[in-house]
């Protein structure tokens, strides 16, 4: 068994997954984390009796997480108890229509009929989605494919044509679904990766299957319980975690990296795994020149978001656990955020009311709401001010009040709000991105950066900025695939 020294920069889920997987392969693993707790964007806020998931709030594909425990002969249920949610989420429209998503075909058929959609259309779309998922999963996900050469070798021309490459994600949705309501709902599965359905490739429609086939889950007490469960596993594996240990430099010599500098002290490493995103890591930690940085232009950051947490002194019974309040014109919303890079006048809003499922996250008779509209990443040449974001926040709350949350602002007893600048400061994310690299069929065909550095063979990357991209299960899978790549390279 190798006893080489691996340093992981950052303890987001991707970094944790890589650390666990490498420790299980016999490596000596140390994590350096800039914040006082592990988890990265998987973060929690507790105040005045309310508990909020600051970051991810939906768990999918739990079998990917389960692998981390199985490889140590353990059961995830002993560390992270989870349960399914019904409905998956509730969709509110400006015309008063309300549609629930549910994996039960009979329930879903009834919901489709509410808006005049033939249930057969939904069935055909979900079959189309499932075929795409199986195709993407067998190579891109499970084999950890990174390069065009790897894709050609694995898929061959025949299978590659099945990716529906000549349509956008919205085009694939519109081919099968005929009503605006159902098109908007299934377009917005793109929220998982912070991109636009108008500009993402059609094979991103595989995401509906992730939810419909494998269900949607919740961790009692909040999703930060995932980080706590993984922390127990790391302790049992002997992984050292240094908190409040911000990495300021990755040192390099003779075409290899030699270690990191954290809090002014050098730590040598045989292998470095960066959970810091690719572009900020190359720019800030490795100080690469402009010519090299230009080769990364296609890895544009995903959108950011206004992250608003509200503690209320009442409940809104019409809410499910997960809710979406749709823009009256979803195409305009996508174009405004992803092409014009402007704050949308009429955003689509994601709203979590976890107290629907878990009464421990709010005082009796109260709601805790997490509200997240997608907005552009930071433009440092034309930065928005905090006043701009606060004016947008008021527009979001006005929309929610108009769509049924009557007098919402009058019932707020606790408020917390992060702008893209706060997100960048907290997580060193590229321009305040939440989901890593944007999925865009013309810029990058939804491919992210490779997991192994193109400049330094013993430097590897993990997280939403590398393949397969953002979202909790994907970055956990990425960490597992990074470990495989390290082992193969280190033979």
C-alpha cells in the first residue's frame, strides 16, 4: 500500500470524497480548510431557534455517497439517516396554476392534466431522459471521462450520436412537452448545475431521471448532517483536517507541485488535490500567466445566487418542502441572467420550507424559508453594489407576496442574506459561482476542466469546476474518480 503524502485543499464534498477514497487506498491524507468548519458550500446557519441549509438543500443519488462507506465495510445509514420526500417539489405559476412533481406515474399523470398536458407526453419525455441518463452515466459519470480522446475511445461514433447533440436542453423538452407549464418545470431541472436550458446541450435532460428513478431525499436536522457523517468516517480513517488553515500558495518545481503554504507555513506533499476551483487555483495559488489563463476561458463560471434565509413567526400551509415560483417568461429569465448578465426583473425563485418535513428546524408554529433566485456571476469590470442586490431582494419578496405568501415581509423575525460577493469571499469560488462551470453547448458542450492538471502531473482537481460538474452527488463521484486517477497515475 502506498504511504505517499496527499494534501487536499478545501473540505467541500468533493475534497472530502477524494480524501476518504485516497485514504481507503492507503495514502496519508491531510486536508487544509480555510473556514472553521468542513463542508464547503454544504453549510448551515443556526439562529434564534431556526436552522437553515445555507448551501445544497436537495439530496439525490444517495448510492454514490453510500460507496464511501461501503469501501470501509460500513453502512451509510449508521452515519447519515435519510428519507424520501413527497412531493419532490411544488411549482407555482403566475396564472395561479400549482403543479407537484411526484415519481408515482398515476400522481404525475393527474398533475399533468391540471395544466392540459397529455400524461403520455410526460411518459415519453421521461423515457427520453432515462435513455440519456444511461448513456451519460456509463461513461462520463462512472468512468470519469475527461477528454475528447477518452470519449471517442469509450463511446465510438455510434453511441456519441445518441447524445442528441443538435438540440438544446429546451429543444429536447419542447419536442416532448406541449404546455408552457410543463416545459418550464422540466427546463428548470437545469437549476442543479446553475445554467440555462436555452444554452445547455440536450443531453442535460438526463437530470430528470436522477430524480424520478433514484428519488429525492432529506437528512433529518438539515443536510449539514451529511458533512457530520462524513467527518466521523474521516476520523475513523485517520484523515487529518486543519481548520482555519487557508492555503495561499501551491509551490512548484521542475514541472511538479511540491506542497502548499497555509497560514504562512510550508507543507510538503507528494500529491496535491485542489477542491478550490480550477481558475482561482491556477490564478491565485499557482500564479499562472495570462497566456495560460486564456486557455481556460471556455470554463466560464455558472450563475451565482442571492441566498436569503428568513425566520417567520407564522406558517404558509400552501408550501411544500421544495417549491419553485416561476417567471412569467422563463426564456427572458434565462437570457437576462446568462446572456445579458443582468439581474432578472422577474426571476424564477427556488424556496425551501424544510419545516414542512422537519419540525426541529423552526420554533412551533413558525417557518424557516431559504430563498434562492439565480443571478449572474460577478462581473469585476461592472460590479453590482450591495444596494443593487438589496433592491433585487425586495423585488423577490414582492413577487412571493404577489404569488400567495401574503404579507411575507411583515412576518420576518430573522433574516440573513448573502450576495455573490459573500459567496466568493466564503468559498473562493470563481466570480461568486455556486455550481462551478456553466454548461453551455457552444462554449464547452457542458464539459468541465479535466481532473488532472495539464501542467503539473501530481496536481489534481475536484469539485464543480471539473468533470462531471456541480451538485452534491456529482462532486462526490468526482472525488471517487479523482482517487482512481491518482492511483492509476501513481502505479
